[in-house]
C-alpha cells in the first residue's frame, strides 16, 4: 500500500528548485500543494462577491496573500503538534518536522514569520473584519487535537477552514447576517465533505495509530455521507442566495457547482487509492464555480 500512497510532501514546481534547506521550510508550509490555500481563499472570495463587493482586486489580493500565509502557518503548527503521529502514517512520515529535517525551534520561528505576514494582511482590512478574523484563532489552535477526541475533526476543520467567508463579507458590509450565516454553514459542510474524501487516504494507518476521522466513522457509508454533506452545503447556499435575491435566476447560478459536487460524490471510489485524491483536489474548481455564482447573485 505504501508505494501507491501520494506522500504529503512532494518536490514539485518551483519548490523543487529551491536549495534543500529552504525547500524543507517551503514543504513545511505546503507551498508545493496550492490546493490548501485555494480551499482557504475561495470562501473569502465568496463572502466578498456575495456581499456585493464587486471586483476589488486589491482586497482580493490581500485576502489571497492572507490565505497562503495562514494556511502555511496552520500547517506548520499542525506538524509541530502532530509530529509523533505523523511518523506513524505512511503519507505524512516524510514531513519535515516528523522526519527530523526541521527542528522544533526552527519550525516555531517559521510559524512566527508566517503569522507576521498574516498580521500585515490583517491591518489592511477594516476594523470589523479584523475582529472577525481574530475570532478564528482559538478554533485554529484547537484543531490539531480534535482528531484525538472526536470522530468528527472534519466538522471542526469546517469551522476553521471556511472562516474566510465571514471575513470577506464583513470586509465589505456588516448587515444581512442571515445571508452570511447560510453561506458559512454551506461552506462548513462543503469542507466536511471534501475533507472526508481526503481522509480516505489514511484510513488504515489512522485506525492503527488511533486517529479519528469522519471517513472511519462512516465506514462503508462514506459515499452516502459525502452526498449528505454536499447536499446540505447546496441547500444552505441556495438559502443564502434566496435571502439576498429571492428569484429563481439566482438559484440557477448554483447549477454548475451542484453538478460538480454530484459528480464527486457519485464517482467516489474509496477502494481506489488515487480516486479520493483526484476528487479532493477538484474542489479548487468547485470553489471557482461557487465564486462565479456569488458574483452573479451579489453584483447583479
């Protein structure tokens, strides 16, 4: 099994061209895996677009930079906390901290640098959005421990990884909070769905080590669970659109992302090691499709 598992850290693209020492820090922040910051960035853009912010390209770029930096910081923190567990899982054993290539002190220093970049981004937002962004810190700090105490760490990740939706919304406006609430709930269940798919890669190792996940909890009903998570996400997004713009044209904008998520769930094959990773990574396109829908509804 180990020879067909995609390792968590890979030498790809520009990262592969870096000197070995710098490469380890880039891998620690997952700069070789842009899917993570895409998944963090899209909810920011959803909030910005649905709030009627239009194409504020400077704000969008700041949110993108914040997504890259804070996703990297989250990965570094997670690797520091989980180093002992990572060494026991085939996919994560080669991570820089788990493998010993980066010391704990160096990892903490790198975490501080990334957080300082995040602080620079934070200061570009209006004060209401700053407060919302800071509200995620406790959730982020607690996340690595959730896999030890609950079968649903994916639900906690849903709270954390889609926090950009309220940040993007409040960066533009502070009213129509039911719309924001429905958008955020949808984003949370979208995250639970795609991270359940992602967790399928580690089910065997997780069961041995004692790590809990929704993929293990659902057992043979993972596909049904993903259908349910994505169904709740779509219903929540439809509610947000309807509350903001009560006509069927707005709901039609959801069709492309609905078709994409249906494809993910319908073609998911937990028995094929390559299948879940492909469907997980395809969520960069799901995020783009929903961003387009939010643009249509929020800026019509």
